[in-house]
């Protein structure tokens, strides 16, 4: 079994919120009636897309620090100030 990577729970929450806000936006700006089935479809599609994106992992680059760059270390002890 392949190890899961990414954040599927965050994807579920994000997809749910995206579907809900898209439904509200269509209600306000497009005038879709409240008894339309499009709301259920949009929320379900948001959940599915959110889970898929959350399951596949982050899209950010993983940059490795070059070997020739060193990070300065703080002093081991604090020096007294006059």
C-alpha cells in the first residue's frame, strides 16, 4: 500500500468551502433559484476536487540550500553589555 502524502483533510475542508462559496456567488450574481440541484453538484464537485488536490500533495517547490552557502550561527553565550 502506498503511503499517503499531502493533506486530504485540509483538501476536504477547502473543497467544501469552495463549493459553498461558489454556490452563494451563483445565487447572488446569476440569480439561480434556491431549489436548483446545481448547489448539490457544486458542493460535491468541490469536495472531490479538494480531496484530489489535498491527496496529491503540496505544489510548492522543495529548494535545497546550496552547499557553498553557510548559515551564520549565533554565539554560544551572551556577552555582557556595558
